[in-house]
């Protein structure tokens, strides 16, 4: 990677548009998955995703690397999602359409046995349903950790919770998800 995210954001704030391109390329996939799994549809996720990056662009002059860039980025994302949920009365509905819910197709080797592919598919579907059923704060903690690769301390900072609350939310989410997919 070479350049840190923080250095790239500072370079972008200083006028280096290529630095933004590199930051975007590094974080677009995980950030989009986080947003997609936090709302009910792909179109909604795409709109929020664009809003989040616009907020990053607008905040470039104010950016100060007080924390990891990813913590700052996911704080921006969290705040935008909170605004979105509040505007809708915190109603979050999961879609059953695989493309809309973000359930990936299981990878299959050419020699994969059909029943194993089917089992993997069922496990992914159970995981997606369990993720959608989690309380909002637990789902968010899980997604920030899994998609954003944030630590408990960074999750706490991004969501405005204390570390114990973030740790507890993540622990409960992981427990419920393991239970749902039968991974004791």
C-alpha cells in the first residue's frame, strides 16, 4: 500500500485528486457492503453510499487525522445512516431478493458436489436473515467490525458508544449469528 489512508486524505485536502481516487479504490467495496447490509435495498444503498463519499469530499478541508482514516470514514457513514433511519422512523426491512440483500453466491469449484453448494447457499441465506434480524446497534457493530475492519475501540468511537457497549453489541451479534448458522 505504501501511503497511509491518513496521508492520502491529507494529500487530497491539499489538492491531490489522485489521492482521493486511491482512497476511494481502497474503501469502496467494504463501505458499500456495510451500507448495503444496513438498509433495505440496493438503490437506497447506492444513494447513501454516494452521499457518504460526498460528505468525505466536503469535509476534506476539515479533516484532521485524530484517529485512523477508516474510523473517521465509518463515523461519517454511521452518522449518515442514523439520519437515514431517523427519517424513516428506524424501520429497517431486509429484502429476500439475494441481489438486494447482498447475499453472495457461494464459490464453487468445477468439481464441487451439488449438495455441498446447496448447503453453502443455505448457510449464506441463514446468515443474511440472521444479520437482518439483529437489533440495529448489534448489526452495525458487526458490520463495522466485519466490513470496516474496525476494532472495538474504533466501533465505539464511530458510533459514539463507550467501549463496553460496543464490545457487548459485537459479542451479542456474533453469538446470535453463530447460533443462526449452527456454528457452536
